[in-house]
């Protein structure tokens, strides 16, 4: 895994078991529900995720009596753990502004796009190197521990 992300951003690794790295090193996100919440927020790419979607994915058919409050508590703990802003937008849901995090998924996509461009330009060696770098980002099934 690479070093700390630039500019105080949080780096979230999803191509395998979820891992999180902040500016001070590895961050342990405790509990499956907080990890699922983080995955949703990161994968939404800065767009809000509805409260109903989050409640359904965190608790399924058996949500707690006050699921909205329980979700707020999970979001608050995640804010504290990661030292990032998680916005609650009335009528829309929760979102994690995209300028606060990087993902291995985005790095993978960027490498594949660059490799294809190199291949189209006839630079097979550079393309192969970039494809190999992209494959090296995988450490098991995506979100394998969720």
C-alpha cells in the first residue's frame, strides 16, 4: 500500500478487504455498519446517498426502532474516526465530498485509461507497465470483507 495521501485526504482501499489510510497512517474503521456506510459514501463519488438506501443496506429487513437516529450516530462516529466532513443534506441523504478522499478504484481506472491511450499510441511497453500497475492494486475481491 502506498504512503499517506496528499493534502490530508483519506485514502480508501476497496479492491480487496477495505483499508483506510489518513495523513497519520492506517485508520481502523470499527464495525461492519460504519465500513458499509463508508463504502457507500466513497462509491457515490460525492453524490448524496439516500437515508432509506443506507438504512436498508445497514440493517436490511430488521432496522432499529429509530433507524434514522442510529444512522446519524454511525455517521458521527465515522466523521470522528476519519476526521472528515460527512454532510447530511435534507431530503437527499448523506455525502462525503469527493475532495476529501482518494480511492484505489479511481487509481485503477486512471491507470487503465492511460494504458489504453498508450496502447492506441503504439507504446506497448508503457501500456503493459500501466496494466500491470493496475492489476497490482487488487488484493482480493472488491469489498471482500463486507
